[in-house]
C-alpha cells in the first residue's frame, strides 16, 4: 500500500512548487456580493454600509446577521510545536496554518484566516487573541507547545463567548477516541476493563487520556510515559497536568508497562515500540502509533508480529489513519451554525460517537474508488471513516449542533433538524461542485 513512486527529493520539489507556483500560498479572499455597478459599491461601502453598522451598534448580536463573523474562524499559532518540526517560529508555521484554513473551507465551507503571533508569552498571546476576537465566530488554536497551550486555551475559553478549541489536543483526542470505541468493539474488549499505555505526555496525550476516561477507561488502568519514563506518583517536581495520570505501580520503562496491556497509544517518536514489546501485550491488542511521519512501530512490522492486532497510524498510506480532518471542520461547522458560545464536552462526545457510528455504515463508492479498495467495510482495517467521506459534514456537524443546543451553549436554536441536515447536504454538494 505504501507509495514508492516518488523519491524524497522529488516529493520535496513538488511540495515547494505546489506552495510557490502561480500565486504564492494556498488561500485568498473573495467577495460574496455583487460589485459590478456604482449601486453595488454604494451598498457595499459608503454610504450603504452605515446602515448595518448602526443596526449592530443597537444589537451586537446582529453582527452575525450582517457580517461574515458567523462563518469565520481564526487559525492561530505561535509556531512553538509545529507538526513534528518543533519550535520553528511563527513565519515557518504559516504554510501549516494556511493548510488548516484550506481544509476548513474545502471540507465544511468554513472561512478561516490564519494568524501567526510572534510571542511565546502566555499573557501576551491571550491578550492578543482577545483583542482580535470580535472579528471571528470561532478560534482554532494550533501548534502551541505544552504546557502553555493548556493555560492559553483555558483562559480564552473562560474569557471569550465564542468557540475555542486547541485542535492538537482535542482533535486528536476525538478522532482517536472514535477509533478506540470501534477497535474495542471489534476486539471484544470493554472500555472499563482495558489496560492502556500511552507513550507521550504532551498536549495531545493528556487530552486523549481525559477523553478516554470520559468514555469509560479507568484512571488506574492508564500508564503514561514521557521522555524520563513512566510518570510515577513519587517523581519529584511532577507538574499538575502529568500528576493527573501518575501511577503508583513499580514500573519504570515502556518495556515494563506493556506486558498484558490491551492498548498502546503513541504520541511520541519513531520506532520506540519493538516487536518483543508488542508480543508481550494481551491477546487481540490495539496499537495506535500516531507519531508522524514515522510511527512508533512500522505498520508492516506490527501486523507481521501480531496477526490479531488492530493497528492505526497518523499516515494516509496505511489503514486506519487517525486524522484530525475527520473532526475539526465539522465540529466548528456545527458550532458556528448555532452560534455556540463554546465547544464543550458534550459536543466533543457527540463528535466521537458520530464518527464512530459512520464507520459502521456502508462505504460510498467514491470513497472506495479514491482509495482503490473496492471491498472496504467496517472491520480491523477500517475502524474510522476516510477523510474523503462527504457524509462527515452532515453527520458530525449535525450531532455537534444538536449537542450544543441540548447542553445550553447555543445562541441560535434549531427546531427543524431535518431542514438543517438538508442544508448541510446542500452545502456539501456546493463544495463538490454539484450545485
């Protein structure tokens, strides 16, 4: 399944050409109203623009009625934890942030501006976002290193009345949780019984474990490791975030932690899970090796070592790709459509269950064709939907919007959910060029 048609140097040159040819970058701004005549321009700007300005001055929530705020998300980073590249700075992070904005648009018709902030100071970052917030209907935080990302998100969620989500944390958690639900079902394991080992203790790992616990995984059955080894309760200088998942068991290394474990979740570095370690795990193991570009154990090695394994990675060239694009465009779509004041735990859980349920539905022909897999169906090599599945827009966004209304964070109440689902379907057809 692995693509070997191009050399690394050819791929490098293709990536540079893709980003630089024609217009540099990947996004642009286009008008949505007629601008051909003097009358058009007088309505678009002076003097006609004064009328909606005065309406909004009278009722601030009319900004959603007369401007693009309700369909506009800010993708904000300081470039301190970019993909697998680390702290490369705000300018170097911009191609990633533009890519995120592009995915918002092509997947869910959400407009997005990328904002790269030249600061590593938490107070300065938070104040800058707060000052900019009136422009946007939602804030997508991206590629900010731990532990600062936790405080930044916490403060912005508390101080802003619009959805805020750090996708590196919650996107990974939501998609991997959906995969875990289905993998446990297929492997005939109960969430409240599984023993789970997590290699990595950054933002994504912490968010994943918190969401897994909300699904039913027991805290005492989770072992987390960082670069120093198993996070133990007796470690000196342990910060409060890691202390949440500290263990009192007399284990120190990954090799110590894995015997009898049902699940391995990797959010760390390449090739740290060996074949003997995998062999020491329980029957019918589940391995999510999500380090990119090279997973904690190679896909081919894992499935050759254990015929009973369900294996997922972060790569698109292997089955079961844990890809955040399955979540964030559609979560924000649903949140924006009901003018939600937050993305809360109920909305995240709704997304988890919607994604997991969609994998059990018959796979559309166009998805099978895109992946050259004519017999693709729910099973060990298909535990979550593929990123090209257009049904994600209607299923995930609908459930997230419903959860927002039911949990009381929606300013706009939808009563005709069938009509809203049809609206989402029509939006998807427009994105596909079918309308």
